[in-house]
């Protein structure tokens, strides 16, 4: 499912217009992205949590030359599914 399909599915379930649903979905996504980028966690009970994870600096290898390179430390977004989400995915 892509974003337009998600918007249509939500509009169908809620009876809201597609335009209103798109504004709501965009606001949700912008809020989650901004909050996680600021280093805070967004937790939706039963669904899961979006958080910021840190990757340590490490050594890698250039596949073309075989040369060892240093890969800098970085931050990356992470999603941890909630119990209800895991249960539903596992068919229970």
C-alpha cells in the first residue's frame, strides 16, 4: 500500500473527504518525523514506537577497490512494533 492508497482507505473508513484525510495524514507524518528528529520518542500504545537510534562509527570496505574506509557515526530512525501489532501480524 502506498500513501495515496492509505489516504483513500482511511477516507473510506472515516467518511472524511480525501483532501481532509490527506491533510491529517501529512500532519501526522510531519509530526512524527519532527519529533523523532528532535531526539524524542513517539509511542502509540498497541501500534508501536518511533525512536532515534545511534549507529557507532565503524570500518567498512570499498567493494570496488577493497580499500578499508572509516564510516562515520550516524543517527537513524527506528520503529519498534507494539504487542497488539505483533500479535495481529503473527495471526493470533
